[in-house]
């Protein structure tokens, strides 16, 4: 067979050292000709066909990143030259994961397979390597929940490891979702309950992954479940324990705007619907059982065991899905808006909890009231449902996003949730003045532009120009900025400022990366295999990413990715051939396998 | 009328130092934090926009760049690292070139080589002229009096001649500035008496640079830095200029110290020395936004000033301590820097001593004209509401 190899690139990124690969190509059996065409060459089928005819190629291999782009031209040229247009093979470097350290070796393997006209995945993945049918999902936000349900409904066992005491993630904190203003809980709660009750799902809340070993298709994972101190099966969540507990702690679920006890349930619809003990704050645990313990006596089911210890177990899975979501950037590192200094400057997530009907004020939007802490005697500002409603509310976009000092990237959801906030504010306090300070309105999704228009029509003042500062003037907060449409520097007196703070990868992302041998993109999110072609796969076959942890996105996109990763996992399990991209075979083995498949 | 854009403008401005203008996404933070922005003159964001759009005609009639005192607050706040303060600085350099009727300024700003070589050649020519004179007269061992190596009456005459030529060029450039900013740039026609009304703005801003003191970063620095330093430098400079231009013969008398003249010289030297030291140091350590980026002309400016100050002081010391040869050599070196420095004057950053007070003055006139016209309009049509 006479084979010609042509190197073509679609973009400038020169990730691969072509010299070595060309040398290798020259020595491949059948290869009579190699040539570099470079980046996005302008190829003309007629001219090309002359070359093809001259060498009388029987097969052509187009090699490079995304070489499929050039296939039509070569196929046509091949036909014109009188050859077989079906003998145009692709050696897709990037698509098959030829990057990073092993890029060159990998590219050679890919090229060898293409020269034999054997699909790379067929030759490079150890045949018949058994894939364990179970899947581990790390992170129980809406992404993890969606993936878990898809897999479990397909009859595959799932371990869902969630760091906090409940699944649901951020979506569980919201009242309404943009742009439909659907009730977030109405969508999420049924899914959460389904996860909690599913036969095929083992839910490990209050848990963390501590170690991973093995290869794609067969991983051993060490999971530590921290002592919950309340029995998962017998607790009826009557809440009597919590009533008597004397310790108050800032509520994480309420984004810090209310308090909970040391024995608590994050929120009433939590899954599992079981109380839990915060060991770091429980007096009994902290005093080694010498003090307190009042909850023990109160529990009617006797399901509290304050002496419980952590459980470390090893589970076996075939695939791993990462769905660890995001955190909010710490707004107090941005000095000009006075977060942490002025009590009525709050973050978006705090606002979500404030406006949530199940939140501390019952969904009433108020400004903070001052209170003297009885124990410490210090002044505190708290949200109290009897507090005054704000008359002027400012919502500031892009706080810490698209800002080179903090996050250079766009957090993608802030424009829309900010508009949602305006709607909620105006709905609850009709006479309020609501200002949105924005730089560019990113209303990119289905129905989003219409949503933005609707908010404008509702009477929100949408000010083009991110305000520069929040300051205090005679006890009044003043937001100052340039309205670049009106061409004026303006000052707005307001009594509540909501900061649309940017998003960052969840805490622990770096650790997970080292644990799993993954890479992060320059902004810190998990790197996907290929942004366009394989957005939920990673370069470690058998490990997938879904939802916000791959990059900022809204709920619809998150849910779509949750389903997409399930497809990837099911593909790997049903094909019984391990998973796509990462091969642990040596180059010589790949060559041999490709050759044998070819002759066979 | 529509304005014709110049899409290449931004590339040109690049050479004047505005490298990051395209980064700006118009959040308006910079204008909001700038204390000098007001209802009539809003910057730096608007200037950034005009630059991005290539609105050349808008920019060369603008006063805004001169109303900026480069405190750097805007650059500190800018989320895009677009360096709005440096853009205003670059616009000033560009405007100096625009106002200049000879076109020399543009050559200096656009090319370091041209500027440095011109300085060197001018310096050498000065030396040549002095040595040429030395062939006929003067002794290297004499510093003062008619037999001096460089006798003060000749130097004085030369100073005045040079000063006058450059003064005239500067005046013409200032006139050009007026015609650009007030004739072409001002929307309203301005009655002459409004010019009289605000005339005091000129000396006020020249002698105090009071707006410099109003910048947030200046206030934050505690000691009113760098305003106070600049004030010392500027007063020192003006004092020295007067001494040299008017009282040079007294200054060069000697070798004993002539207190009535020299005391001013000493005070001026302190101002000059601290000034150049401060600015050079700031540009080296680059701690504050306004010194992050140094255009080549910034360096040439401060270095020449430093050399002038140091050689002047050394010459004085050598002269008074009975080291005539050393004194004469340093004097020659001094003149070798002074001549190019003076020759550069209308074409360099230093022209700001004229343009800045003028701009402040013009801005006041424009504001008054605007108010006056509004009043006039209202008296014609009483229903018309001001916008
Ligand atoms: C203020 C605000 C309002 C928003 N409003 C809307 C809206 O109205 N509509 C909309 O479409 N989108 C909205 N979004 C975006 C939406 O929140 C996200 O798209 C969605 O929540 C992403 O889900 P997720 O599952 O990827 O991440 P998350 O919801 O963050 O869930 C991640 C889960 O993983 C867990 N986890 C993290 N690390 C680990 C670990 N190492 N081990 C175990 N578990 C871990 C976390 O505890 C969490 O439960 C909003 C975002 C914000 C900030
Ligand atoms: C004899 C007169 C003057 C001299 C010698 C002088 C000298 C200088 C020097 C050395 C610098 C610092 C350059 C650097 O940062 O490296 C400077 C900057 C500055 N000067 Fe002057 N100056 C004079 C007059 C004035 C006047 C009259 C004003 C204002 C009305 C003014 C305003 C400024 C301002 C705002 C800066 C900082 C911003 C910039 O560099 O443009 N100066 N000047
Ligand atoms: S702060 Fe920066 S990005 Fe914002 S308008 Fe000014 S120059 Fe542009
Ligand atoms: S440098 Fe200072 S004076 Fe100049 S525009 Fe920026 S904030 Fe205003």
C-alpha cells in the first residue's frame, strides 16, 4: 500500500514537535511521502489531485489537530486523482488527547493507527479490560444529581459523595431561577428526593474522597464519611435536639446571614432528611464528653451518638464524575465597595437567602437592623423580618469578574441573576428604586434577552457603567459611578447594595486535581479534553467533568452536562472497552494491535 | 457634522506611550474616582473612548489631558489594566506635538534615537563653540571677569538670544493651542471680556499648581507628595531662570560668595535637587501608578534636569573653593546640557509649564461662556428648561 501523510493544523497552537513525528511517519510501513502543509493551508482539490496522481497514493492520512476540517478537500482530490476517496484517514492528535508530556508518543500511536486505517480507540485501549459498572460522582449539586439519576435509572450503581450534609448544592439556596422565574425548589426537590430514595444510588454525605488508585475502568477510591453522630435510618427529623442545643453557629446554607445550632439540619428539605452534628462546635465533642450532651436526652428515637467516629471505606468504581461546582469570590478583598465594612453591602448569595421564602426573614427583603449581642455586648447587624424595607437598592455587576486584579473571566450568570434580583425586589417592594450598574449585559441564552427587556420595562434603572465606589455620607450609603450613556458622573443614595460577586472553583479543586492527575485551565476550573468536541471528558479517560466545575454556566447548561457525562459513562460500561482517551499501552503495543486488527 | 475617524490614531498614540487603551471596556470607574472630572470635562474614560474610536479632531481640540494631574488613582482602580492615567499622559505628549508648529516635537516623541542624538550633537556643538572661542580669548585658569574661560557677559547674551527665539516659538505654539482648543474645540463663540474675567487663573495655576494638591493620592500620601516636591522644583527652576536670565553677571562674580544673589541660588538648588532626586527615584522604583511606565522622553527630561542641576552646583563649588580649571570644565559641561535642554523646551514635556496654566485658564473661560450662553438663551425663550 502506498500511503501519503499530510500534516495540517487548524490553529496556531503548536503543541507538538512535528520533526520527531515526521521521522516516525517516514518509517511506517507503506508510507512513501510526508509533507507539512502548516496552519489552515489554502488547499485546492485540482492542484492536490495532481500531486496525488503523481505518487499514486492508495491511502492518505491527514494528521494534526482537528484534521477532519481538511477531509473534504482531500477526499475530492483523491477522487479526481482516480483514487478511493474512502481511503482518506484522519490522525486527530488533539481529539485523541495528544497533548502535555506524552503528546509526541501519543501522536505517533494515533498516526500508526491511521496508517493502518484502524480507529485509534480500537487499537489503543486494552481489549476487554473489564469496566466496573459502578460510578463515583463527586459533588451533589444539580450537576451531580442529574448525572446520578441518569445512571441509576439506566440500572447502574452510583456512589454520590457530597461534602456537606445535604445534596442540592447552590441551586437549593435559590428561590427563583432566571429567566423563567420558576421556583427553584419545585425543580430541584423532586430530583433530590429521587436521589435519596433510589435503589441504585448510595449517598455519602458529609464525606470526602481521600485517595484514588487504579486505571480507567477500575478505580479504587478511599472515601471518608465524617461522623454525622445521628443515625441516618432512624432519625425522624423532629428537631427536638436542635431546640435544646445551646450552641449557635453561623449558617453556611444561609450564606452566613442567620444562625443554626451545633446539631442541625441544613434546611428543611435536605436530603438525607436527617439531623447532623457539627463536631467543631459541639460542646460535648469538644470537651470529650465532659460537658453538655443535652440533645442525647431529648431525642425520642435515641439516634444520636456523639461518640461516633469517622468511617473510612474503599469503594470500587469504573468511572468518576466530577461535579464539584463553585464558590463565591470573597468580596471583602475588593476594597472599593465596602463589603464587610458597611452592613448593608451584601453578596448575591446572601441576597438569594434573604429573598428566599424559607430564609431567615421569610423572604421579606429588608435592610439590616442593629442589635446588641447579649453575651458579648457587641453591636451586630442582622437581618430581622421586622426591619425596614430598602427604598433604593443598587445591584452592582461584575464585582471581581472581568477584572484583572481578581478574576479575568466572565462569571457568566451574574448579569442574569442580577436582573432576577431586580425583579424580586420590585415584586416585593413596589415603590422601590432599583438600579442595575452594568458594563456589558450578557443575556446570551434562550429567553434571556427578553428577560432583560422585561426587567427594564418593570422600571428598573439600568445604568451603563459599573459603579466605582460605595461610600458613606452622613450615614447614607452613596454609590458613585459614571453613567456612560448619559455621559455624567452620578451619585445614587441607596440603602441596600447587592454585589454580583464573581465565581471561583470550589474549595478543594486543587487537591482533587493532584489526587486524580487532572489539569486546571488558567482560570482554575477543571480542564476538559476539548472545549468544543469533548467538553465533559478529561484527558484522563474514565474521569469526567460536569456543571460549574468545568467553567461558569447556568442551570440549564449544568443539567445538560449532567446528562452528557452519564452518556460517556454508559458508553464506557456498555462497550466493555474501558474509556476513550487515555491509553496505558506502549507505542509498540499499539502498533502491533493496529496491525493485527488491520490484517484481521 | 459627522466626525471623520482616524483608525490609525491609536497606533500612533502607542508611540507616545498609550499602549493599553484597547483594554478599556468603559466601566467608568476611572472617571468616577477622578477628582478633576466635572460636568463639563469628563475624563479619562471619555478620552479612552475617543482614542479607541480614532476621533482625532475631538482629541486635538481637547483640554481634558491638561486637566489631569496624573495622580494615578484611575489606573489603580482600572479593572482592565488599561492604564487610563498613562493614556492621559500620552495624550499630553501627543498634544505637545500637535500644538508644535515646527513638527520637531513629534520627531522627539516618536523616536528616542532622534531625541538622544539631537541632545548629544547640540551638546557637542556647544562645546565646539566654546572651544572655538577659547582659541581667540579667555583662559582656562580664569572663571570670572572679562578674561574668563567663559565670560559671563557673552554667555548672558547668548542665553538671552536663545531664550528669546524659543520663547517666540513657545508663544506661537501657545497661540496654536488657543486656536485649536478655543476656536475649533469650543462649541460656543466666546466674548472677549470672558477672557479678561478669568485671567487670574493663569498666574494662580502657574505658581501654585493647586489642582495637583487636590488629587486623592496626593492627599493620601500625607506629605502632599508629589505636589509639594514639584512645587519646590518649579519654584527653584523659575528662580534659577530669573537669576540666569537677568542676574547672570552677579551670579558669576566671584570667587567670594555674593549673598544677595547666591542665597536665592542656594534655595533654588535645594528645590531642584530634591525634585530631580524624587522623580528619578520614583521612576526607578515604580511604586506608584504614575511612574510605572516611563516614556523615553520622561527619562531624557529628568536626566537632563538632574545633570544641569549637578553641574551647576559643582561649578559653583569649584569656583568658590579656588579650583578654576575644574570650575571651568564643569561650567562647560553645564552649558553642554543647558543648550540642548533649552532648545528642546517648546518641543518637550517641559512645555507643560505653559500649556497647563493655559488649559486651566481656557477651561474656566469655556465654562463661563457656557453658563453665559445658557443664561442668554433662557432670557430669549423663558420656557426653555436647562437640560
Ligand atoms: C447568586 C446566584 C444566583 C444564581 N441564579 C441562577 C438562576 O436563577 N438560574 C440559573 O440557571 N443559574 C443560576 N445560578 C447558577 C447556578 O447556581 C449554577 O449553574 C448551578 O448551581 C451549578 O450547579 P453545580 O452542581 O455545577 O454546582 P454547585 O451547585 O456548586 O454544586 C456543587 C456541589 O459539590 C459539592 N462539593 C464541592 N467540592 C466537593 C468536594 N471536594 N467533595 C465533595 N463534594 C464537593 C458542594 O458542596 C456542592 O453541593 C446562580 C448562581 C449564583 C451565584
Ligand atoms: C518651571 C516650571 C516647571 C518645571 C521645571 C516643572 C518640572 C516638572 C517635572 C520635573 C515633572 C516630573 C516629571 C516626572 O514625573 O518625571 C513635572 C511634572 C508635572 N508638572 Fe511640572 N514643572 C513646571 C511647571 C508646572 C506647572 C506650571 C504646572 C501646573 C500648572 C505643572 C504641573 C505638573 C504636573 C501635573 C506634573 C505631573 C504629571 C505630568 O508629568 O504631566 N508643572 N513637572
Ligand atoms: S477604569 Fe479602565 S476599563 Fe474602566 S473606563 Fe476607565 S480605563 Fe476603561
Ligand atoms: S491620573 Fe488622576 S487626575 Fe489624571 S485622570 Fe487619572 S485620576 Fe484624574
